[in-house]
């Protein structure tokens, strides 16, 4: 997902900081050079997700503040539905409905999924 990641993360202000202050822009410019956008899940990502039993999901409220929620279940609760869709079992929680409320206004989320045993993400 190199180029898609680059389009999301490396905004003009980030590129300015990388170029001017910290000199890391050249190291990360390889993401922009990818021929294919890769905004889909490949075999590596699908295999990684199949082994996970928890993740963090971030949404943004109407006030502009992020809300991060931990989700957990067995290894089968997180499932790749197709190359652009990840589904998960929604177990009954605190009934605050913060994520679903945020999603009713802005349907974007960010998932942080890591392999804590291998210390990688």
C-alpha cells in the first residue's frame, strides 16, 4: 500500500518539514515513485490480518477530535471480505456508540493492527 499510504500521510506540510527541517524527504520519496497506487489488500496483508485477534480503530468526531477504540476477539473475528473491505464481529460493549456516531458523519477510519509477539505492525 505504499503510494496510497504516501497520499494520505505525506501532506504538503509534512513534506515541508521533511525537506526543510529534518532532511528525511528523500528517504520517503520512494513511496511516491510506486507505479501502482496499491490501495488494496495483497496476500501479505491478508495473511497478517488472519492472525490478529485485536486492533485499534480511530474515527473523528464532529468536533474534529479523534476517538480511538480497542477491539478484541478470537482470530476469526477480523475478516477480509474483499481486497478493499475488512469486516469484524461487533461484540456488545459499553453502549456509548461513539464510533458509530462518528461514522455517521465521517465514514473514514484508521486501523492500527500490530503483531505484538513479533513487535511489528
